[in-house]
C-alpha cells in the first residue's frame, strides 16, 4: 500500500495513543484527530487499526531480535552474552520507549499471531540456550533451572515498561548493569565467610561454598 | 448495595471474560449473557463495569498483602523473608489464577486509583525494606542495588501470569523454589574455583571471591 509522507507522523500518534489508552480503547478517530486528519483519509494508509499496531511494534521487535541474532555466532562466555542481552533489551526500550511499551503491552506473552509468537519464542529460546551453555561449561551453577531462570529474566525485562522512566535518575545503561548483577550474582553475599554462614539458612547448600 | 445469591457467579464470569478479552473489550452484555441474565438485571448488583473489576481483584490483592504484612513482624533472616514473599506470590497466583491475572493485567503498575496504587507501593516497599535489611546485616552483597533488585523481582513475579499454566509440568511450589534460587543465588557458579576464574570475565569482581 502506498504510504505518503505523513506516515511517520501517523505511526507516532498511534504509538502514543496505544500506550496511553491501550490498543482496544483507541479508535481510528482518536488517531486521525491527533494528526489533524479525517478518519476517512487514514484509509489511504491502512486497512485497519491492526495495521497501525503492527507498524508501531515492528521496529523495536526487529531491533532487539537483530541484536540477539548477532550474539548467537559470537565466541563469548555465556555470562557476557547474558550481559549483552540485558543491555540490548534495555537500550531498545530506552531508544523506542513508546513503541516498545506498546509491544510489551499488546504482544509479549499474548499469542496475537503466529509471526509474533514466533518472535517471542525465538528470543526466549536464545536466552534458554545461553543459560544452558553456561551450565554445560560450569560457568553457571549446576542446579540452575534453565527454563525458569530464562522466564524470570525475560519477565523482569518485559516488566521494565511499567516502571522505566525516560527521565529517571538512572540511565538505561545503569539499569542494565544492575540487572546483570541481580541475575548473574544474586542477592546472597559471595564473600566466603558470609556465604558459609548463610549456607545453613538456605535450602540449596550444595551451591554455596 | 444488596448483592443477592448470584453475585459469586457474576464475579466469576466477569473474571473469566476480563482475563480472556481484557477489561476494556468486555461489555456488561458479555457478562450478563455468560450468566444467562439480562444486562439490566446486572444493575441490581453493580453501578458500573468498574465495580465488577474491583470485586474480581480485591481478593488476591488483599491475600498477598495480608501475607506480606504478617512477615513484617517475624524475626527471620532477610533471605528467608524473600523466600516467603516469592512463595506467597506464586501461591496466590496458583489459588486464584483467573482473578490474579486480571489484577496484574489491569492494575499492577497502572495507577488506576489512589487506593490501588497504594497497595502496589506497599508491596514494593516491603520488598525494598527486606533487601535493605539483608544488605545491612551483610547477608546480601554490599553492592546490591536495593531498588532495582526489588523491581526486577516484583517484575519477574508479576510476569508469571503470562506463562504460568495451572496444569503445567511444575507445581506452583516448585516454580517458587526455582525463583528463590534465581534471585538469591544468581546464575554464576558459586564453587570457589569457578568463581575465581569467572571473576576475570565479569565487571563486579569485588563481589566474587
């Protein structure tokens, strides 16, 4: 479909409205009026409101998957790959805050269509593979549950859209580093003596020296 | 408002529909037809669709806050409190799957009203306090970022509704234990030798023996 010059402005307005009101509650009238057009004129650009939703979310989704695919072939320790996944995720959110929020709100974990479910699954599979590789190499604990850890990590990252503030006190890069620490290092003190003391208070003593 | 005997059935039907279609897309007609009533008869029970939403989510929200409040006064190590928060959260989800899903979809991180925002905040503050106490005691690493770790934990728990399956291969209790491991122990192997080797490959060497 031919998309004349006002297309980027329309997608921007749709993204803002989807994020504020949600996809279902936003009407084509809302979007048309936000860019000063008649609703009928929108049909020069789209067939349905869904077309606009896909236009909004395609960019952040492809950006993050692209970065993750590049990582696949790099010869890096699994811990470093986890760091880079987290950094890529937070950076994508930071650079496309409105668009990413709409993606996470309307797509992630929702099975909207085969294509989008496949994107979610590819991302999750990649995290699973990296964690599995880390276990195999002995870099990650032998008792790590690969699937649940991947779901916890992806969930914590996806939930970022509920609290991340583009003008908050921490930059995206700072948030990413702290996320890395949470998932790689964990809460329990790693210094030898405390770890031994704590070993008595937690179930998983085999994983503490 | 007097609420005769069909009230529980109406709240159940509303919960199912809100979870499947979302609150905005569900109409009072949908709910009335699910319980075989006329829409007009629903107004014997409620003033608006919002009343039904609040009825659906109040129980799981109060259950989890109640459990967390009980923890406040217990003399337990912070690591054990973190375990109990995670267990309470997963158990609430498991016992009230449909209702909890609606709460997390429509309320958590959304500022729907002062009362509900205050509930979110109380839960988050409690997690922050426990992590802060753990740092003070030296049970948790000195470099742990209290706020970001709390947000990561609450986010991972809230995201559970997107993947938890009541009939999945892991029980709620098993998922909870694995979540505890992720956040307390972290991915990196804690055995002395591997930890030393890895210390060279990650930034936060001060936290690894």
